[in-house]
C-alpha cells in the first residue's frame, strides 16, 4: 500500500524546466546588445570629437 506510492513518486523525479536555459540565453543576448550599443556610442563620440578639432 504505502510502498507502491513511494515507488511511484521516485519514478516521477522532478526535472529542471527548460525556461531556465532560455532565460540564460536571453540574458546573454541583452548583454550583447548593451555592449554593442556602448561600443557604438563610444566610437561615435570619438568620431565627433575628431571632427571638431
């Protein structure tokens, strides 16, 4: 009686959801966009500063 339920619970072990991996990919993508924007803004600033001098 009780043993059957315990065996059944062990066979249905919890597995990690796939959204965790998607969240990591999304975070990495957001960092890439931020870094690309930062580099672009820096390059634009230096180009504008050279034009003025």
